[in-house]
């Protein structure tokens, strides 16, 4: 019966160098990359094709601060997992929570940007092709940040309750992989939306 | 003995060739079907037919070879009674064979690709000569609009083109647009199909060699009555075509005896969707009816164009083509008769 | 390594009722069986849909079904076939067999496995709920009626008011999540959980092919998910992704759909190849010919298949060089496919072929897949395709692949692995009846279906004009349905009857060579009492032939 927990040795005689968690997360990243690629392709294809309404250079301001926050959160995430591997729980907690905060700042900044666009500029998903592709692409990314924050937050709470130890480093690294992926996607989205499109 | 066997082998080969040739000949018979892709009557269809025959020959040869090998293997290497105990020699592979049966197919692919690429270019990129006829085809749910822009009139559902002499071709170029969803213009004996896609103009051309009526229909699912979006192409001599153009260019005939019907055409809101040139009816949602009676069929080929069918159609389109965009208009029997009488004056 | 399994003194597994056990299980074998039973149910349903359509098409201007009902039926038939029959049944067999064949205890993520199954299952239920929504059941309710590829702008709110398109979109979105979860599991399991000694170079071809399939699913289903999110934004939030009035492109939907749609059919055929690759050697009594070439060819097919999608769009007006490019890539993918056919042939060559029912279905597969591949070459030729596209020739071609190829391979898999899953043999006699009757029906329906396509009959039409020369061929195709239905009934009866009355199978009824035959039939929940250790691709051959083991030659 599979009610009996399966204790998989993490290392086996001719074991795969990667843990199954890591392989699984890479698979998820591949699938998500394919989804993002389609949205990016649609965005790029529709650049300049809106029949009316505002264009990117007219209403977009480059989100410098929030981008810096999100990208540095990858650094703090790396510090966090490195610290956990070494067993330095205090450093881990500090860096992990900083990562969370930086991610939350990014999300908050996006929310502010959208609030401004929707309520002050009157620019929505059905304004024109630019509106549809912009909100879809940035929104898809933001939703992935949100999911990441939920996961990060859960681990943070567990850690503050003293349940996260050095032996969980592999699992935290798998989660970190997701976070780095989300950051990498932002590099692409940022370049396409605020660089290429404007 | 040996001579006997090779004689029999030659005989069976000859027989096979004859069989194959007769199947091919039968396949090309346009009496088999008025929409037979193997009975081309226009250059694009003929180019397609030639490359298709080449592909069929190659795939046919591959089929014969591999099928024979498979059949042979299944028969020759079957388990016989009494040899239960041994396992046959285990052969794990052969690099030479892998290379051989990789390289040969790649060569076949290259040959097929090069010959195909030529045909694609020849058909798709053919520039229109200066005396080509140009017609704009607009696809609607579930009928065809034909705009003869250079002649200044619009008609529907039956396309007329002049026959083309292969020595001095006068092709007809069709610009393909759509008013709503995706459609596809397919008249197999004249050309391969090309889609009509909103916001994505396409074009194709035909140069039919013989006069006659060529049939086809919409070939991209476009909604409920996709099946009844039929095409009729009338290929006429140059003289007949010019005469037809002249007739179509005239405004609608005005027959005072049908005044009641013509008034109903307005009060029953038919004018909101249909155009009858020379009258106040200028709707563009449905087919142009200016010369309705010059057509053999109505409802995009669904019904023969007779007064009885016309009357039944305007009474209740849903009885013939449920889902067609023509609404059921409330009218009395008398009104229907008067309207029909009016429509039959639109020659 | 022991071929008998040792019973471990485990605590009594479960006192919970069977239904709860099955609903809550994370055991790959139970999940595999649930996938398979679910798919069989939908196979019968889609057969009924097909029967209704074939009755309507048996005569011109027939009035058995209304236009709208017919349009809903072909949409549901296609959607069901791909997402709720073919994918689940292949995922089911993969789930059951992969851990056993690599000597593992279960899949890498058992709970994700269960989650994936239930997501797929709910997707199917959601899709079929559409029959009971909107209008009456006799008019097929509010089932989607836009064709299984749901081209824009037919799916826009303007042309598809109501919710039928939404059922299509949401059901597939949910099922897609299940597929991606399943794929993650396959890849992680095969890469990380192989038993000691089983290098990638020694694992069964079924494992290789499920690995390639898993990787392919990850990059194949996700474009569809993306496109469906875009469609929902258009339909629910007045977005403009495919809104031509706002300058949007409906050709973009076609690109995105076929970027999913073409590799998807390779997702279906590659696991079918896996069954053939495992069964033919056993019934030819020879090792598979050219194992490395088979691996390379499968991987090659996986990659090349990502670059052929626009051969579904030869008629939409792409520039000539675009069309030419896709002609080339599409014909190219035939090369590794052909290599596999030759390797199977070479496996049989010089062997000792035993015509048990699994092998009969494999041989049927070989002949039919050959034909299907060749009609595919015809379709790959863009000018030929300008005539054949969207006609009954295409319908005949892809049914040749899916029924003549994939379904035959699945039948072979059933007859081969049913003993392992249930401990009973299926009746050989009924198996032969099933094979021959279904074969006749298949050929009646789909051989002759090529002809109307060549004579100009488009697909997706609820009726057709008399006098086009299509009548007799349609009638023959419709008659074939009777035989196919009879074959399926015999098959279902065989499975039910043999479950109770079939001969006891034992561990290894076919004298085969891969690890699943080293444990009991059915296997215990833990699969292997002792973790197996292997030295070659055919561990059981090594045990049965200690003087001549495979590892001496590999």
C-alpha cells in the first residue's frame, strides 16, 4: 500500500546527480517557459499594430526601482539557500525574509503601476492590442510572482516556527530555482515591454 | 523451366502495369466526379496534379517494397511446429544498415522537396499578366460575394470567368477576403484551395481551358451551414463572358407589374440587407439581387432558382438552411407571392 | 536477483473500503488502471458519436441529424479522442509500466500523479457536462461546435455566443494541467529512479519513449494553455488577441494551436511505438534490432516534430518560402519514423514469430502505420495538400494513424500486459475474433474514406450534394462502423469475462525479458521485494540464458 511512506535514499549507486525535486522543478520551468514564450511572441508580433489608443512610449514608465528589487531578490535568495546548506539558520531567515519583502515590493509596485494606468490613464485590457498583450504578459508574470510569494511566505512561517533545518536545504533550493526562473522571465518581459516595445 | 518462370514473372509485371495504368486512367475521369482532383482543367490544378502524381509514384514504390518485405518476414520467419526449444540467433543491430536506411530516405526527401519547391513558387508567385481578369471574392456566413471591381458591379454565389487559351492565357485572379470568419475557396478541377481569412487578404488564380460549369464548396469550417456554402464557376467563351458582364452592369430591370412586390421589398425590410442597383435597396449584409434571375441557384447553390423555391426560401429560410443569417420575415401568402413575382423580374 | 517475489511482513495494508482506496490512492498501478478505464469509457462514447455521424453521412442530404447537432458531435468526437481517450490511456499504461520496468517502487511524485489524473478526469467531466447544458440533449445541449481546433474568429463572442466554446476552453485547460503534471512525473521518474545498473543505455525502449513523450508534453501542451488563456481574455475580458476588428490576427491562433497540435500527435504515437518496441521482440524471440538507432530516431522525431506545425496551414496564404520550409521539415520527420519501421522489420527478420494476439495487433500496426506514413508524405507536399487539406483524405489519414496505428498498438498492449495487471490471461480465441472483425471494419471505413477526399469532399460537413460521386464511398465507410463496434464489444467482453474466468497468468506468461515480468501478476503494492540490479537491457534474458547473457554483446 502506498500509505507506507517511501524513504528514497537521495544518493544511489549509479544515482542521477540531480534529485527528483530538482528534475521536477526544471520540467515545470520548461513548461512555463513555453507558456511565456507564446505570450512574448504575441506581444512582439502585435508591437505597432494597434489601430488606435495609446502606444507604449506614451504611457509606460520604466519600473526601475521594482526591477532592481526583484533582481536583487535572486541574490538574497542565493544567500539564503547557501546559508541553509551551511546550517546558518539566522542568516537563512534574514535573507529569506528579505527575498520575500523584495518580491512583495515588486508586486506592490506593479499594482501601483496598473492602478495608475487603469484609473488615471483609462488604459485597460480592452483598450487596444497593446493593452491586451501588455496586461496579459505582465499579469502572467505577476501571477507567478504571487505564487512564489505564497510559497516563500509558507517557508518563512515554518522557519520562524523552527521547523526548517539544514537537511531541508535541497527542498529550499528547488523552490529557489522557481524564484530565479521568475526573475529570469522578468528580464525578458522587461526587455520586451519596456525596451523593445517603446 | 527457368525460361518459363521468367516468362511468368514478366507476364505478371506487365499485368500489374496494365492494372496500375487503368486505375490511374479511371481516377482521372471527370465523370467519376465533377470535383475530381485528378481531372484538372486549369494550370494551377494541373501543376498540382503533376507533382501529386510524382509523389504518388514514389510513395507507391516505397509501399510496394516495404509491404513486400513485411509480408515476406511474417510468412518466412513464422514459428513452425516442433521448434519450441531454441531461440533464434540474437542480432542486436548493424551500423551499415542504419546508415543505408537513413541515407536513402534522406535522398528521397531531397528529391521530393526540390521538385515541390519549384511548383510552390510557380503557382503561388505567378504575377498577373496585364489582361488578367480581377475578381474580389468576399466570404460570408454562408454565401459568396463576387466583386468585379474593374467592371463596376457586384454579384453573388455564381462566379463567371472567361475561358483561357493556353497559348495566350487570360487567367482570372481572385482576391480573397472575409467579412466574418475563416472560409476556403475550393473548386478542385480549377485549383487547390486557398483560405479567406478576415484581416488577412489572400489571392489565387485560375485559367480554365474549357467552358463549362465547375463545382466546389467552402472548405474551412465556418459555422452551422458550412456544408451548404456551395460554389459554381461558369467558364464562358470570351464573347459570352463580355455579354454577361454587360448584362450585370445594367441597373435592375424595372417592371411596373411588380410594383406591389417592389414596395414590399422595402416594407418587409429586405432592403436593409440586400442591394438592388437602381433602387433604394442598398444593403450589403446579404447577396446582391440586382440580376437574381440570371443565376441557376439560390442560397449559395442549395436550391435551384425556380419561382417555387424562391417563394419557399423567402417564406422560411430555416426550412432549407437553418442557421443561415437570413431571418424569417413575417408575411402573408399573398405578400410572399407578390415578393416572388417582383424578384422574378430581376433578370 | 530473485524472480519470485518475497512477501514482506507488512502491516495489513488498508481497512478502508475499496472505493475510498481507489479515490485516494497514489499508487502508480491503481492510477494507471484508473486512467485506462476512464479512457475506455470515453472510447465507447466517442464511438457512439462517430456512429451517429456516419449514419448521417451514409446518404446525401440525409436528415438523421441536424446541422448543429452534427457540428457539435464532430467537435466533441475529436476533442474527446485526443484529450480523454488517447492521452489518458497512454498515460495510464506509462504510469503502470514505467516504474515496474525500471525497477522502481512508484513514480517520483505519487501525489502529483494522483492530482494529475483527477485534473484530467475533471476536465472530461466538465466537457461532457456541456451536453446537459443549454439546449435539449437531443440537440446535443450546449456542447462545443467549433471543431476540435476551435479556429478564431469562430470562437469569438460574436460568432460563438453562449458558453459552448467556454466548455471546450476550460475543460482542456484543466486537463492540460493534468497532462503537464503527468509529464513532470514521467521525466523525473525515468531520470532519477532507475534501479542500480540501469544506465540510460540499458533501460527498456518503453522508458526511453515515455521520457521523450514527457519532454515533448512539457513544450507542447503549454502553448495550447497559453492560447486558451488568450482566448478566455478575449471572451471574458473583451480582449483583442484574435479580434480582427481591433487589428488582431486569427492566423496567430492557428500558429499557436498547431505549435501544440502537431507535436501533440507525436505525444500520442511515441508511446504507441513503445508498445510495439517491447512486444515485437518478445514474439519474434529476438532482441530489438538497433536499440541505439531507435533511441536516436525517437529523440530526433521529438525535436523535428516541433518544427513542422505549419503544414496544417499550407492553405492560409503563407509566403512560398514559408510553405517550402515546412514541406522540408515535415518530409524530414518521415526519415526517423521510417528508420523505426525498418528496425522493427529487422527484429522480426530471422526470428521465430509467434502469432499470439498481441503480435497480430503489432503486425496490423506495421502495415497500417506504413500506409498512414505514406499518406502523410502526400499531405506534406504542399501543392498536393492544397487539394487534400480539409478534405476527407486528411480525415482518412489521421484516423489511419490514430485507429490503425495507435489504437492497434494499444490493443496489443492490452493483450500483452492485461495478464500482468490482473493475473489472468485474455482469451486468445476472443482475441482473434476481436482482431479480424475490427480489422475488417477499420479497413472498410478508412481505406475507402480516402476516395471522397480525392473526389473533392471537404470535412466537417453535415451533409453533401448528390451527384458528386461521393455516395458509395460514404456508404461503405459507414458500414465499416458495424464491424468496428462488434470488435470493440468482443474486446470489452473479453476483458470482463477473462477477469473472472481467464487462465491464471503467473509471473511471466510470455517468456519475456524486462523487469515487470520478474514480479507477481498482479505485482504487490511495493512492486519488488528486493531492489533489482541489472547488467543489460534484458535482465530476464540474462537469467534465463546464463551461458549467453546480453551483457556480453552490448
